[in-house]
C-alpha cells in the first residue's frame, strides 16, 4: 500500500528502512526471517540490516526465532516480530452500534466488544461512550501491566475530512457537520487518534491482509447505510476531499423514493427498502446493479461485500450481485465476470481496519496519512 519495495542506505531514510524491515518481519510471522533474506528483499546492505535489527531488538519490536539449518555455511539466525510490543485500538462508530477491538502488531485481535450506540445523541454522550469503550478494551486503568497502545483508529460513516479528523454531513445526522471528532476523542483518551470513513478503514484492512496480491478491488459495506472503499493501483483511494466511495448515493431510479441524503432514487434507499421488506434477493439485485456500474467505470479486479446485512445472508448477496455482473459481462465495459466474495465477521472488519489506520504507517504502508 503506497510504499517502495526497496530500501535506501541513507541516514535520512532510517525510519523508512526500519519500516521495510518491520513489514517483512510481520509478513514472515512466527517462522521468522534471516538478516540475509531481509537484505535481499529490501536492497539494503547486510550492515544496514544488522544496525536496524539491533535497534528493533533493543526497542522490543523484534526477537530471535532460532536458527535455520546450515546449507554449507554458518547457520542463519532468524528474527521475528514481537506482536505484543504494541497495540492499536480500532473503533467503529455506526449509527446504532459501537464496535471496538484491540489489535496487536501482527494484526491479531486481542480483545473486542460491541455495544448499542445512538449516533443521534448529543456529541458529549457519544464521545463518552467511545472513550469508555477504548478504556475497557485496553484493560482499564494505568497500571504497569497495561498494554502499550499506540493510538486509536476511528471509522465512522462519511462524508468527512480524514486529514483534519472533522465530520461532515453524515447521512441522517447532519448535526455532526463540522465536529472535530479526532481532537475531541484524543483529549478524552489521551491517545493519538486517526479518523476515516468506515468503508475506507475496512478496505485498508483487507488490502493489508492480501499482502499486496489483491489487485484493484472495491469493498461494499451494507449495514445501516451503503458505501464503498476503493483500493486502486495498490493504494487506498480517498479522493482529494475524502469524498470517494459515496457509492450508496448514485441515482439508479429517477423520481424514486427519497433518500436520507435528500436525493431521490439512490441505490442506498432502494437497497435498504428491500432489506426492510425482507427481500434479500431484490436488495442483492439492486446492489449488483450499482456494482456492475462501478466495475464498468473503474475496471476493478474483484468485489468484496461486507456489513451486518450481508453477514445475515452472505450467499444470497454474493449470488445476487454475481448474477447481475455475469449478465453484464461483455456489455457496458465489463469484459469478463469479476469475482465476488463476502468478508466474514459483519462489522468486525471495519473496526479491525480502523486499527490499521494506526499500525499501517509503522510498517511503511499508507494508513492515516
């Protein structure tokens, strides 16, 4: 995700090179990786790798993982990432529910919880609930045994300004327009905070999990609303104003029902109306129509569906969306069927992706920048 594949032997790029090494340690897992392999994969000199790994070991981020059997020379010492050297909190504030996770450096979830949330409540009440959730998931008080938390990644419905951490007119909750969520939550928790759209957070998490092999894809989240997270050219695509991915507010029916955004015939309004009627097949067909338009526009390689509504009947949504895409194959810019899958866990991938907004930059990958 937006990173160079090779290192540079320059003092000014010390943190960049350390991030490259950390990322390879993370990818190697418990099996670990040798210094020679690190040098080969980063393009750094063995001396530079030795200095970086020595510093990472001194900081508690890396540790020995035994030795590899000799292939004629001296056995190679293997290093691994220390997952519990640091953690990030991922927080998903949805319109009616809060999900929070504590994630270690490897991406594994160490703790999680879900609670009801009224996003329409006064800001102080929402912030108090969010701060309490962060405190609970990181282990409570400030004792010496508390986990080292690097920050809080927050995923919320858009639109918003992710650089300033300021919300805009969240569909159905215009009172949040202009609210400085990042700064307010940082004061409450005493931790660095990064804010992004829920769909962007989930797409980031899925892209990192794919380890660069996922190609261009769209993550479609269907829950209390409908939006998209886009990964294009290996990078999370937010747009200049974090406005990319407002998938649910494309008009597909002129003079259709009024949407919460104020428009008519939006795909979100039509899809959620079908869900409310219990007609998953129709909801999937409507969703598939929008997805086919997106594929024709961006020529993406695959589609991932997620969210609570999809999780309730994933087969129906995957089947329905795939059917529309297959019908359009060869027409309207779609040259061949595009794979469609469902992300497991309902809203959980959003919270896990939110944690990656904090962790991704540590590994030289685009997250909160």
